[in-house]
């Protein structure tokens, strides 16, 4: 059952047509014509979790569990290795239940090698024992715990009782010897949720905001006789999540900006709004499925080049400089932000 669902998630994601808006278009950054450095002096390195990454992006959780998923994970891991960026595997619950599914996850560590950053992934209904197994399975450098009540509630076989989640997070943070990242799956996080997670001891949050992959639509495609389309606009747009997260002023909280990152400008704006790292899932999957590894590689290569163009055109020589770039807000983002 779980295996078919994993396969369907990929297939149905590729069939989705609703185009959500993470509101990157409402972030305005002024063009700066007097950069005082050479293009080859631009430094895109970033320190994250004790590692020096070549570029401030990670490949976010997508899949695992089937042969097809194994191929995808191998290609994603090759990309993560090529660009020296972290990668998260998809939810490992399937591999905790079925030994045959393990290889589709371990392929990621095998491909990336021992030096790359690899993140395990589970949902918040599992406890410390499962968390330890998931981390050990792929020798993970961190564990992602995903919060996905919206997705579960429209899955026929989905969970309906989320009472254990807070306590699981607290217990996992206390018992794992690697960091915990709490993430959404595309509906975003409010400042209250981020504050609560922080109070449970978590120091890495991935807002996974609204505007990219839409799990209401992905799941709805599994049930053609039902219509959930009126919920397709539900969620906190990525840019709003980032602004509110920054306003919390939690200095030791690392923020991963994700949800609807489709290119260099989105990533750049996510960093301007305070993300320590950006993350991408759906758009990279599109390139990989439609054109294979080489096409996805070219997409990331161009994204990296365009990102450096934006660094130069804002006078940002380093990633730290990006955080000081002034920005203006307009349109929906301006009015939404003003109401909180
Ligand atoms: C096909 C597919 C499967 C996914 N499976 C998982 C998963 O197993 N665990 C998880 O935490 N997130 C999962 N996600 C969510 C992504 O990690 C990410 O949070 C979300 O897609 C928003 O980013 P995006 O707009 O760049 O796709 C999945 C996304 C896609 C497209």
C-alpha cells in the first residue's frame, strides 16, 4: 500500500496543474550598478551544520521505497555530490516496515559518500526508537521530522490523531546525537508553530511554505471521485513564513527557506528574507523526470550562475552580504505582512 502511494506521489505530482504563489514576486530588490569586485571573486560558500557547502541550497525530501524511487534518489544524490549541497531522503517509514525498501534510501549515502550532508526523514508520529533507526539506516547527519496534517487529512488511510507529535519532537531532540530539522511539506509554518518547535528544543526549521508542491492537489489526484479543489489555495506563502520567522529574532535558530523555489531569483530572495539555506524539491524533480540527470544538472548549473549574477547586481560578494541587502515588499505580501 505504502509502496503504491510513494509511486503515486511522484506520478501525481507531475500531473498537478494548480500554480500556487509563494509571493517571491512581491519582494523587490533594487538594482545596484557599482559592484566593486570581480565575478570570479564571488564566494557562494556557506557554513551549515559544521560543514562548508559550496552553495546555499539543499535538495529536499522527495522519495524512497520503490525501485523507481531508488533511481530517483541515486540521481538526486549524484546532483547533491556534484554541487556539494545537502540532500534529504523521503519519509523512511516504509523502510522501517519493509527490509526490501532499505536499499532505495541507503543508495543516497552510498552515492554521496561519507563526507556529504545527508538527512533522514520521518513524520512526527514516530518516536525516538524509530528516529534512531532512520538515522542509522543512512548514517544521517540530521533528522528531518515532517509536519503534514493537511496531507494526512485527505488521505483515506492518513493519520487523524496528532496528539503525540509535540512530545515525540521533544523526546527525539533529547535522545538523538544529530540535529533535528522540523519541516512542513508545502503548507508553511506560522510564527506560533516555529516558536513552539523552538521551545521544544529544535534549532533547525524548514518553513516549506505554500506556493510550490501542493499536497492537497497531489493527494486529490488519488481520489478522482472526490473534489478538494476549494482547498488548493490553503497555506502560508513561503515569503510570509520567512518574514515572520525572522521577526521572532531567535538568534540560534537556523532557517531553511523552501516551498515554491523555482529558480535563482526565488532562492536569492529567500536568503534576502533571512534563510540560512534554501531548499528545492518539486522543480528539481520536474527537470530530473523530464530530462534526466544531465538536464537536472544543467538546471542547477544555470541556477548557480544566475544566482551569482544577482549577487553581483546587489553588491553581495559573500552569502553573508546577501542578508544585508535592502528589500521592499509590495502587493499581497505587503498587505499580509501588515496584518500580522
Ligand atoms: C513527490 C514528492 C514527495 C515528497 N515526499 C516527502 C516526504 O516523504 N517527506 C517530506 O518531508 N517531504 C516530502 N515532500 C515535500 C518536500 O520535501 C517539500 O517540503 C515540498 O515539496 C515543498 O517544496 P517545493 O515547493 O520545492 O516542492 C515531497 C515532495 C514531493 C514533490
